[in-house]
C-alpha cells in the first residue's frame, strides 16, 4: 500500500484533530487540502510481485507405506474322508473245554485181588474187589486211574475142572472204579490172573465111581489062588480104584487174595469231572 503526499497531509490533519482539535495544521498542510479531499487513507493497488517464486520448504509428510494386500484367508481344509469302517474281527472262538482224562479201549490195568475166589465156595454174581497196583496214564502221560483205586468186579462164570490137567472156569467183569471216593463206571474183563487148581478130597462117591477096580483085583487074586492071593488082589484092586478116583476127582480153581489180576478195558474209560 502506498501513501500520496496529499494523503499524508490529510492524515496528519486528522491526527491533530483527534488529539484535541485545538492545534491547527500547518499552513502548508492546510493549503494543500482542497475542498472535497478526503482524509481517508488511500490504499494503493497491490503491485505485481516481481520477486521470484520461492518454493516453500518441503515438509516431511509421512507417507504411509503401502500395506500389503491382506492375504486371502486360507481355505478350510477339506474334511478328511471318513475311513471305511474296518470289518469287525470275527469273534474269538470259545476256549476249548479242558480235556477230559480218557483211557482207550484195550488199555490194561494191573491190580491185586483183595478177596479170594474159590470155585467150590463162590457163585455167579458174587462181588470181588481188586486194587490198582500202578498208575494208569493216558497218551499224554496224565494219570487217569491212580494206584490204590478200588475196582469192583463181579463173578460172571465160575466152575471147577472135571479132570486133572483141565482148568476151571472163571470170568470176572468190572462194574466201576472208586477214585478218591468218587465212583466212575468202567467196562472191563479180567483177561489174566494168577490161580491154583486144587483137587477136592476123595470121598466115598469118588471111590464108588471106580469100585470095579476092587472086584477085578479080587478075581485076579482068586485066579492066582489061596487066601493070600485073594487079599492081595483085593488090596491091589482097591488101590487101583483110589488112584483112578484121584485122577477123575473135581479140581477147584482158586484165586488167592493178593494175586495179580489183569483187567482189559472193553470200552473207553472217561474220567469226567
């Protein structure tokens, strides 16, 4: 803004008036004021700025770094395929039942007689007891019938021998065996036993069977002559008859207590619990 001379004069006059209004402007100032002049300051029109343009100082402007584009959210993993159900394992077979101790048919059992047997005293159906002498084991070596078990037999057939050299008749059959107080059925026969054949005493009946021997002896003695011959013949004939009677007398079969009796199983023996 520029001030002209007139403007300055007017401004000075106005200042004086403002200060009291009694002081007068200098004459030169008053002469320079013409009627109609305004004392309002004159503002000159702005001169064109010929100064070179100066760029304002650069300001540090924080430029935000470009943020990386957000990564896309990871895709949810596809659910794993449901594995096919495993086939159920077949149920375990039930445990095998414990093996039942068994003796095969034909197995032999060695025993000792507890009771004596006499064909002249015993009859069919009489019970006979024998005791197992040694352990009887199965194919695996397991004891099935222990030593000391009692086997009960019965007489099926019995009979004396009619002549010397013949064997009497004796058949024994097993019914059961007692093992530690438990009875088990068993099917067996006495296949072998120790026995004795004993002749019965010669009585009148046996001599009567051979009485002809004495008569023959008497005839022979008479032919020889004299009383002596008759006596000798009679005596010799009687002796001969007695000898024949002894040969033809009944002979009993006897199994003494303690004798060995061998049993043979006719069927499988199963020792069930």
